[in-house]
């Protein structure tokens, strides 16, 4: 099982002798399915060449904060937003001190300040440096700020000393990185998630659909599985691989999607991220429609309403905790709040699809969640994986309070 499948990891390499293990770490992270971008400090470059890490990560290594060419390709803010996890290995005593103080005087420390992703450090230093009260105070401060520490381990050191301060081995670090994504918040719960578009046939060769790629729904399914839930993902036609530990059911039309969801019930939480067609042609022509000279240049299609999957499930006696999505191009919050009321939901995720960098078929999203008391919680622009993990954590909290 690739526990880091599609996870984006920024690997920071500090200036310590353990930097030689970073090469192996890049390989282990990639073996577990992660995409890795390497950022090196000036000191890190003294111990291992950027070329080695570029060859192993298959991406250019990021070195300088003030390099216009590198900033134009993928700037420090972009790199910080891209990351699902920032892992610094080795983290020297100096790096720990600078991070504890919030110093941002090189690319790596700047990325740490700018990221919303979890940050983990793999300390590596001489045992006396590790034991020093200054380092221990920095350690406490970093932990208090939610920064994770992997290790250090104990044993013989490059300098000949024996004691605490050895960087953990690459495989141990890769496993610890994977554990960061396993929250267990939804252990024992069944989540039903809808994703993707539906297709409504006009005739045997044509259909009506929309621009949904399924990325948001699939990211939610992945995040829910990582949170320990049993996940059923009912999806319209999309071109995405099935996340690990997720039961996927493929459907085509809105009516198929409703039938599959009803068959998957009961569930504890329903998240409806699918872009379901509200209407379908009343009659599906048995043969390909031909141009008809008697109707001139036009074609009239009589459409009928599709069932509302979310409202139907929210109206059942065994109603789950219901979370809808609202894709809007105007009056976002007002229309979303109306859908929350009309469909009898617990939460609605308002998605501004007028902005092409978020919403349909984009890599990123930015959403607001509205609850029954009309309180709005904002999730700023980030990758759909990142937004999905934040949403799943939020939904799990609200579900527990309900
Ligand atoms: O798939 P991506 O490319 O990643 O894009 C993500 C997304 C924009 C599709 C997604 O984040 C999103 O906003 N999904 C909802 C899209 C939508 O069309 O919403 P709506 O306002 O039409 O519907 C409101 C809610 O009712 C949604 O939860 C929808 O799944 C549900 N619904 C709507 C109609 C219907 N017949 N049955 C439903 O269950």
C-alpha cells in the first residue's frame, strides 16, 4: 500500500552530516507514492549536492529565496501552498533555533512560515548540542506551536559520541510522514460521498453534463479514509484513480446516483460534492437524432427535473449528518444558505465557481462553510487535498457536537 500516494512533500535539507541520509529519504518517500520537492539551506549544500537530490526527486532543487528565475518557476509562496507536509531532515540545532524564533532569513524558513501544511522536523546533531537547555527550550516551543518532531534517535554519532541526536533512518521517517495524514477522527464511521458530474443522455451518442472533474469529491474520500472512516464513494464519469481503502461505485446519470446512494445507506455522514444535473431530457431518443429540416436551425429538447439526491437522503428517517456543496457564480453565500435551508442540511460548502483558479476542474479550491446558525467559516485557497483534509476535520468536529 502506498501510504503517501499523491501527497506533496517539501523536503527541507539542513546543513548537517545526516544530510547524506536525505538522498535515501527522497527515494523512500517516492516509493510510498509521494511527490517530493527539495529545498536546501546553504549549509545543506555543503554536505550533499543539489544535483543528487534533483536526480532522485525528478524536480529542480529550490535553493535561494532571492533567485528571480526560481521564483518565477515556483515561488516560495506557491511552494508553501503546494505542500501537504513540510518535512525538514536533517533539522540542525541552528535551524530549530531559527524556526522557534520565527526567523525567515532563507528559503526554507520562509516556506515554513508561509505554509498552512503540517511541519515536521527530524533533528540531527551532536548529543551535547541536543541536550543543551537552549535546544531543549526551542524544542518545547516548536512542539507548543504544533510542529512535529520525528526523533532524534540514540546511538553512536558521526563525531564519535554516543547519545541522543541521531537522525532517524529514511524508512522510519517515511512512515512517520505517512502517520501525519492518519488522524483516526472518524474511526468506526461510515461516510457516503458523491463526486463528479452526471451525464444525462439525449440519444445514443450525445449527453448533457458539466465541468466537474471529481477532484474535490475524490480528495474528500481520501481524507475521510485517512481519518479512519469506512468510505463509499459514488461517482459520475471521471478519469481519476480510486483512493486507497475507498469503496467506489461508478454511475452515469442522476437517477443511477440516487439508486447507488440509497443502496449504500445507512451512513453516518453524507458529503454531496457531485455536480448533479438538475434536469434530463424527458425522452432519450432510441437512435441518433438527425437534423430535421422542418424545425429549421433549432432543436427543442423537453427537459424534466431529476430527483434531488441530497434532499432525498436528508429527508429519510435514518437521516445522516448532511453536508452539501453549493457551486455558484454570483450571490455565493446567500444562495448557499438558501440551499442549506431548502435541503435540510447541517452544513453547506459554498464554492465560488466564477473564479477559474478554484472550483470546477482546478487543482485548488477556496470555500466557506455555512452552518444552520448562518456562521461562516472560511478555508483559503489551497490544493483540493489540503482543503479536503481541513473540511473533513471540521465536519468531524461538527458531527461529534451534533
Ligand atoms: O469536481 P471538481 O472539478 O473538483 O469541482 C468541484 C465542484 C465544483 C463540482 C464541487 O466542489 C461542488 O461545488 N459541487 C456541487 C456542485 C453543484 O452543482 O451544486 P448545486 O448547487 O447544483 O447543488 C447543491 C447540492 O445538492 C450539492 O451538494 C449537490 O451534490 C446536491 N444535488 C444537486 C442536485 C441534485 N439533483 N441532487 C443533489 O444531490
